[in-house]
């Protein structure tokens, strides 16, 4: 009995280190590629006196595009707002307010699709019935688009949305220039 017990103890002590050595090392986790950052800016039709207020800048590429579309009166009501990149996240873009005696509703945005080098950005709000703007563009830094929100045509024109894609942020930051 002692011999059997001794054999079992020696066998166990021999097998445990072998079993530990036989395990494969845990593979290092491969870092997921970071997604490009997506920014949105809302441009609203406004009378010239409203543009004189302390408003965010309308970049020249946006202003030139709007003028080609016949929109001569406009103002930015937000700065560049970074979108939530998580698959089920959404971002509050603008709280809505009164411009040129028209009361607008809040606007939100999300990214419903992002695959195969393309990205879809969806915005909704502006009115109680809801107005929408959806863009599909190449998911690479420098891609940009300007969308008209055609459901909200007013005497001064219609709202527009500018979308810009930049490289991934090094450090997540608070929203920029709202």
C-alpha cells in the first residue's frame, strides 16, 4: 500500500508540472483597429442679422457648396460635434431653438452602418413630425458631405448638415465647439 501511495504521489507531482508546461501561452490580444472619427455640423437658414451673433464658423468649402445650391443666407448653429462610434450609440447634436421666428426641435445622429470601407450617417429632428438626412460616404479621413434637409423648406431656405471624417482621435475628448 505504501508503495502504491508513493507511486501515486510521484506520478502526480510529475504530471502536474508537465501539464502546466504543455499548456499554450495565452495569445496576446490583437488591438482592434480604431475607427475614424465622424463629425457633424448643422447649418440653418437665417436672416443676415442672425448671422452677426456669436456663431460657429461656416468653413469656406461649406459656404461655397451652399451658394452653388442657391442658399445665400445661412448660419452654423453647432460647431463640429463628434459622433458616438459605438454600434448602438447616438449623439445629441443640437437642442433646437428659435431662428427667424421659427422654432426648431432637437437633432440627433447615429451611425447605423459601417462596413466595407463605407459609413452611413443618419440625422433626425428639426420638426415635431421629424425630418431626416442620411449620408453614405467613404470611411476614410478627409471624406466629407453636405446634405440638404428637404422636409424643412422655409422661406429663408432649408437646413443643411455637413459631415467630416477624420483620423481616429488619440484620446477621446469632450465635444468640440458646440
